[in-house]
C-alpha cells in the first residue's frame, strides 16, 4: 500500500525539528501526527512543554490544533524523513526499501535556517535520513556542522523496551537547548 507523509509543521519559531519515519495507519486515518493512543510522542512533548508528568491521557486535554500550536510556540517542528513509500501496516520494518521517496530537506532548511537541532524519533528515522537525505543535503547545505543531530528512542508503542517515563526522561534530557 502506498502511504504519504504530511506537510512539515514548522514556523519562524522552529529551532528543533523532530523527524519520524512515516505516519502509521492511525495517524493517516486521523490525518494527525502521532494519532495512535499508545504513541508516547504527545504525552512526552506536552509534559515537557507544560512542565507536568507524562501520561497517555494528557493529549486528550487538548484538541489536535491546540497541541500543534503548543508545539510550534515552544520552537518544535514536525515532519517525516519519507515523503512516500510502500508499506503494509504501521511498522517501519514493513517499508519496502525500493519504494522510498525522501522529503525535500534542502528546501525546508533553506526556508527555516533557524533550525539548529534535528531530533530523530527512533533509529529507523535516523538511519533512513543518514542514508537517503543527508547526501542530498551535503551537496546544498554549508551549515550542516552547526546543526545538532539527536537520536532519540522511538515513541512508537512497538518500542516497548522502555516505559513512558523512561522515554520522557531521555527526550527531556536531550532536547534541552
């Protein structure tokens, strides 16, 4: 099944870009980033932004547009490494490697030159970015060395070796400016 990512969510305040691999089925169906109720992304980010304890019920206190506004107002942007791919289900491991189309990071980083941190939501996002997007950036960007590149544990429920509070601590500790 061919799946497509969403538009990048960035604005003039964005200093940190969080990159996933590709939205999962729940997100695609809802047309919302990180829509799966057991994905830790929104509990982690909202807890960090609002200085509270992360829990899976936290996102329910805010509608999607309010969550996006809080994220952007706090300097965080969202996108995915892949613009399109073939995949059955939601797992990154199900992505067919011969179907990858990478998002246009050259244009994004030119449009938002204030981005100084790129945080990967999981190893698959980082691996795909390094293999497919970074070579394109290297040809066009001269300021790559000024960007802080962070590999963070996946917020996906499939990454069950860490509990929510453990993921939260790692994200919070690493995303400090």
